[in-house]
C-alpha cells in the first residue's frame, strides 16, 4: 500500500520517477526506504516545479500582452495613415473620378460576400457541421450496403454525382441534419458542388493553360538569351561585317576597319519634357556634351510645360548651353495636344529637319554618355534596311528602396532577355520611347508620329515593322535614367504601359492582317507580341491568384493544385531574376509584388481593350532628380569667353544647385545689367523650388489594393477551417503584401 510523501511509515517497493521537459521539473513518487534527506529533496523539487510553471505562465502572459500591444499599435498606425491620406484622396484625380469604379465595385461586392460566407462557414464549423473526417463512425460502417464496401471511406456516403469531392470531404446523411439552419447549410453544400465548383474548375483550367503557355514562352526566351551569351552573338556593323563575309562584326571593327570612324551624318537630338523641374538640367547637360561634331548635330528641347516657372528654368538652361557654342533650340507649345506624340510630331514638322538623316530621342530623366552616337549611328552605315537602333536603360536609383529594386528585376529581364532575343532573331521589338536612334526616312515611311494612343513608341515600331524596316538592340550601350520611387507614380506608369498596347492592338489588327509581311511575322505580332505578353499575362495573373484562389477557399471542391500556386510561379520568378543576380534575396517579395500589380495591369488592359476613358490619359511620371553622382555636381570646368577668369563648368547636378551656380557665375563674370537681373531672378526661382520641394505629400490610400488585401486575409482565415496549409500561408503573405501596398508603405513619396 502506497503512502503519501509526508508519511513516516517505510514501505518496500520500487520508486517511480517521472521526468518533465524542464531539467528542474523532476517529481518522484515515494517509494520504500526513503530517509529524511530524500524527502526534503523531493519537497524542494516539487516547489521548483511550481515556480517553473509560474514562470512559464508569466512568459506566456507577457508574450500575449506583447502581441496585443503590437496589434493595437498596428491598428493605430493604420488609423493615422488613413486620416492623413483622406486629403490626398479628396484631390481631383483621374482614378478617383472613374478609372476603376467598376473594378472597385466588383471587389467590394466580392469582399462583402466573402465576409458573409466566412461568418456562415465559421458558425457551421463551431456547430460541428464541418465534414472533413478521416474515419467514419462505426455505426455508419455497419449500415453501408455491400456495393459501397470497396469505396474510399470519404466517398461511401456520396451519391454518384458527388463522388468527385476532394479527399476527406463528405455530404451528411438525412438523419444527421439538425434544424432549418443546418438544412440550409447542406443545401448550400449541394449547390456549390453541382454548380459553383464546376464553373470554377473550368475557369481555373483555362487560366492554368494560359499560365503554362506563358511560362513556356518565358522559358524559350531564357534559352534564346542563354544561347546568345554562350555564342557571344552581338549585332555587328554592317559595312565591316560584309567585308568579313559574316553577319556579325567584332566590337573593335570600328577602330580596325575602313573609314567607319569618320562617319558623322547629320543627327537631330530631341528631348521631349513636361514640367520636369527635377531632372531637366541633368538631362540637357548630358545631351549637350555628346561627342559629335557641333556642326553635325542639333539639340531640340521640346517643352510642353504649363508651369511658367519651369518654362523659365528650362529656357535659361538652353540659353546657357547655347552661349557655349552648342546648337540647341528651345520649343514650347501653347497646347499639349497629343501629349508626347504631338510634341514630337510638331518638332518633326520644322523646315530644317529635312537637313538631318537621323534623330535620337531622350526623355527628360535620361543621361546619355558622350560616346552614345559613336556607338549607335555607325550601325546605319551600309544597312539601308535598318530603321532603329535601341540602347539599353540603366538606373541610377535601382537600390533606392524596395520598390525600385523590384522594378529593376522586371526591366532587367525585359532588356536582357526579351529585347535582346527579339532583336537578334526577329529584328523587331517594341521601341522603348527613348534612348534610341531612328532613321528619319523610316519614321516618314511609317506615317510619322500619331496621336491615337498613349504608347506612341510602340505604335511607330509596329508600323515600321509592317513596312519592312529592321531594328537592332544594343545590350552593351547603356543610358542612365531614373525609376519612379513612389508607388503612385509607378502605378500610373504601369496603367499607361498596359492600356496603350490593347488600344493599339484594336487599331493595328486590320493593318497587320492586310500587310505584306510574311505570315509568321503576322503570327508573332498578333499571338506573341500583343495577345500573349500584353493581354494574357495580366488576365490570368489577376484571375488566377486574386479571384479563383480566394474563391476556392470557400468552395474547397475546386481546390487549385499546389504546383500552380507555388512551384511554377517560383520557377518563373527565379528565371526573371537571372538577369539581375544580386536581386535573388528578393525573389519572394518580387513574386508577391507582381501578383499585387496584376490588379492595376488587369484594370489597364480592360480599359485599353474596350477603349474606356482612362486609356487616353497621359500622366507624367514623377521624378526625384537622381543623378549618377549626387556629390559630383561640378565635374568639369566651365568654358567662358574670358581667359583671365575660368569658372567651373556645369556637367551634371540637381537643378536648384546648378541654377544657383550658373547665376553666381554670371553675376561675377558678366557686367551686363540684363544678364545680372536674369541671374538674380533664376536664383530666386531656384530658392523657391528648393523650399517647396522639402514638403512631403501625404501618403495615399489605394482602395482596390486594400479591398483585395482584406479579401485574401478572409480567404486565408477560411482556409484554416479546411486545414489547407500551404494555401493559408500563400494567402496570408499575399494579403499582407496587398495591405502594405494599399497603405502606400512601399517606395518613397516624391513631391
């Protein structure tokens, strides 16, 4: 007979030892032959065990309190962000006035429906109406007919038309139904199995097929790029290559070959800009310093600014370089008709343009190197079929924040893989709108710049391709430019880039069909260039990951395969990051952010395809005014007419500092009172710009992204009821990504 620990009676037997996880948690049940020292040690161990339990309880309470405090602080930060963002949303904006009203209404209805379904499903789960048992009760097994004995356990109670349910799901028997609410839930189960699950399965199957076709296209592009790298294939100089009897020439042929180094045709350099206070000076200074005979080039600064201050600043910068001997002209339009296309069309109508053979185009934030024309223009010699030479973009602010890093991944793949492969094998790709040199004859033969879309660069490229002109892409010639650093600017840029191609597709389809180019080129234009890469990609991305996936959480009978959600997207993301290997740590954020951007891209695609009002809007992408070296504002010495007093020459820099230095230089060196007055005026303008640029605008709230964030988080909660592990984590992280983007927490604000 066992006694208590404090008993004095000795008993014979074997002691029992129970060990706990904690080293101090050791409890012994008394046994025979225990003396007083053993009893004291046993009492001490019991007290230590109690203290350990209390300590663990204290830690658990502290952890819960910390989580609650963090959650409360997050809610407070969200509340403050929403209150600060109301004024920004109240401003007149194209998007707020109707760009995404239909999309937002659809998402709101979807969100409310998902909330109702989550409440309904949660109530059913708490009442025990969830039907995902692994084993059937014994009394059910005894009642089964003999012809059902061989069926899997989860299918034995299903009628014939319902035996396609996922493993672990079964419908209830009649005797299991309890009350009208339970009956309604069972009716909902039968309805979603018969009708909703079938429709979702068909739509998801269609999207998966599109997904796989686009993935195959992406893999083929990567294989083509790998072959180009392996064989060292590069576009060669036609004149030198013809002497060698090969299609490609070495990059040193310009120095080793004939007289290509003396090839200096007349080149027109155009710089379209609109209210570009932050970047105009840097761009103008780089273009004016291009190494080309001064009498063989002309710089056109095509200013569409409606800000009088910006007009004065740009005009002053043009005057400065004109006084240094650069052939530069300032042109300003009173009406911004046709946006960039109208600006370029107006400039090409000038009488003196007929004296020039080529035209190079640079947007306001581009900073070409001095040897740009020497690396691009020689490709036209001896190649009369060549209409365009396109250079690659490089970015001065690619490491500025997470948003610019993710943009760099996309654009590196675009230039390194898509443009290079299409340029080498097809001699056709979409003109990027800047950092390219056109043969003026090719522009005129293709109909010139047209104002019918917001993607005038793609428009002229397609029309030139239909006329038989060939394109060359130079991956080794890079031009510095700037990525948008705020999500608002990037979002508007992507809307224009994805609505314009669909609008152009509607307009160009008859011309493509009637053109005289080979059939395979027509198929490439329609099937690959437009449909697959401009329409199918945003369609399946938004439909599959933002609509079907959350729906399958409420209709588990139509569950998406794991390889569609995880494996294939990860492989495609890794392929996209290959041209930018330093970005491999951002592969997961890149995948989640691309799914987030599918909302904007899908909305833009639909807007352009059906020619809605927002497809005709052109919003200038805001710039921060980054340069290749912010500390190197005065890199060379300024040339002046007075030999006695040399002053520093402005090469690159932010506009405010450059204007102040220019004004001070002329205050010291110029005795002309008019120039002094102008310098003082420009200095005051620069000071005003610097003062106003310090004000940081409030963050914005993006309603479509927030609606999808809550929708995905609700779907993630619903997935817990059906024990779908990987689906839960994907929906959770994707929902958090939508939340971060919707609250404008990615990127930086640009005033």
